C-alpha cells in the first residue's frame, strides 16, 4: 500500500499529491488513451491493405522471374527434318523394264515411322505418316498418288495391265525415275501426340528404267518346233 502523499504504479492509477478541500483523501486520475478518429483508422487500414496487395504482387512476379524451367520454343516441320524416314526406293514392273506403248507399273513403299531423340535439349518422339507419293517418270511426266501403288500380283492383274501408278512411255530409251514422299508429322513431349503444321518431303534416289520396242513377226512354227526360226 502506498503511503499518503506517495505515487502508485501498480494499477495504472496515479495518486495526486493534492487533497480535496476539507479532507486529506487523495484525488485519483485514470490514464486513458484517446480514442482514434474513425476516419484516421479507416485510412490507416486501407493503406495497410494496399501495401499488402502490392507486396503479394511483387512476390508473384519474382516467383515467375525466378522460374528455372526453360520454355520450349515453337516447333516447326523443318525442325523435324533430322527425324525423317529414309527416302523411298522405286521399282517398275517388270524388273525395271518396259515396252513402248505398254504400261509399266511403278511401286514405292513407305510406312508410318516413329523415332525418339532430343530437340532443343528436350526429349521428344516424332511420328511421320505418308501423305502423298509423287512419281517422276523421267520423260517429263509425273503423277501424285495417295498411295505408293501395288504390284500386279497383289492386284491380281496380268502383266502390262494399267494401274493407278502405272506409266506408258512413248519412246524407247533409258529413263531416270524417282519417287518423292510427303509426310505429315506429329510430336510427343510426354503428354500425348500433337500434329505439326506442314509437310516434310523426302526425295527418293534415282532409278534407271529401260524401255524397249516390241516387234512381232508371223512364223510358221513355234520356237520349240523350230528353234532356229526368226525370233527364237
């Protein structure tokens, strides 16, 4: 207990050294902090909120800037050239030979091809699918087909029968033919297959085709009956 005339500190109440008139009882004074102005409180709270929002936005921007994962650049069809299949070879029936005025049947083979590797430092799978075949016959004519053609045996046709990929030469000689295959492409970066715009074309190697003239002659006997007959 404080002595009369002393100053107390335990309960937040200060004792005045003055006495009330007519007595010796000390006067009590309560320390009360002033209530803040409502407008000032609202302004301070609003400014605090704004500062918090700005701090969050800065943190998000720093997180995006510090992201160590590099972005994959856009992939074009030319970027996939190193994954392309080998060029397709061409054959002409029968035996890369032909006869003037009769169809020679051209056949090229190309299948869907998949290959794995890296592109721009990322693992990737590439899948090519034949989209069209362009036959160059060597005499100035060409033919574009959705398929590489089929042999006469597969089509159950006799030799020199016309097919969707056959060609008839007008003159005898040796011709340099080839087939170019155009492929569509898809890529997989580990999340499924996605198409790539455009086509990638592989140019086939040259193939020599010899075309002969055929002549007929009337004979009295077969070569078996008379082996020394003309044409035997």
